[in-house]
C-alpha cells in the first residue's frame, strides 16, 4: 500500500487531493530562514543605534523613541552564570553599550549605567555528607570535619587530606569552590568567612552536611553587580 501511495502521491499533490491518511512516511522540514533573517535585522538595528545610545544624555527618552519596551534598569551579579555575556558587562566602563544579545524574541543592547562593589573570597572545601537524615548523622559529619580540622591545626596538610577524601569517597563536591561573593553565599558560609583570610581553615555546618573550608585567596573588593539600561527590539 505504501509503495502505491508513493507512486500516486505526486499526482494527488498536483490535483490538491491528498487524503489525510496518504501522508508520506517522512516529513522533510525546510530550514527556517525567518530566525536568521530576524537576527540579521536585529543586528542591523543595533549597529545603527549603538553609537547614538552610547552618546545620548537622556537614556529614558532614547529608549522610548528607539525600543519596543519601556525604560527600566536591570541588574546582574558576577555570582550569576552569564556565560560570554558576563565579561562584556563586567570588563566594560560606565557608558559602554554591549550587544546585541538575542533573548526570548528580542534583540537587546545594554548600556552600562553603573557598578556596585562587593567583596569576594576564594576557597576550597572538603565536604562530608551525612550518612543519613537524622540529627545524629549530621552531628557525626560535623564531628568528622572537626577531626580533620584538628589534624590540620597540628600540622597536617589540607590538600593531602582533601585528595585522600576525594579518592576514597568519590566525592565530586569537594575541591576548589572558586570565587565566593559576599551577599550571595548561604548564611553559614557568609558567617564563617566574614573575617577569614588566606590560609584559614574553618568548619562550616550547612543543611547539606559539614564542610572543612580553606581560604585560598584573600578577600578583595571588586565589581560585584552591574546596573544596565536595556534597549529592546521585538523581532
């Protein structure tokens, strides 16, 4: 039956008389050119407006006259995962315009309006997960972390303990935590690291378990949050 349909399908198409059951086995979807065309249109729109947006002294009026959304401020933090967009925002200067970024059907230019400074600190952790969910299990995890801490305070090597723990427990949660931003850490970490300095080792108890944390880079003040004006075109 399928072979017969394949033979007569071209004639039925010419007649405009393809019955509902006589669809081909595989539907060939043509590539969508509208998305590419829309982004090209968005890039052209952005490139024309970019220098004027950078130089205008009245951002709100410019957004009203050149965009499809109302004037507003957006805020982004370095603690967020912004992908390639992050360096564009945080390595720029006030007044710079970055983009376009294509997001949810919009082409968007961002004008940097200002930065807020936040402290960040770098640390590594040896994470001890409780064996169960009881309070006793949690206390046992903290007890183990304090035993490790005592070893370090008596001259033991934190990195060696960490490597041994990871190998024995197959624990992917332990290791370098990267830069931690104050104001974005969970409360137990924020409190434990409030006055910490490079080389300090502390025990932190969290809802997840016990953490033996070593500060690997001192606290520094950096651009923690950026304030931007978005100029948005609906595609």
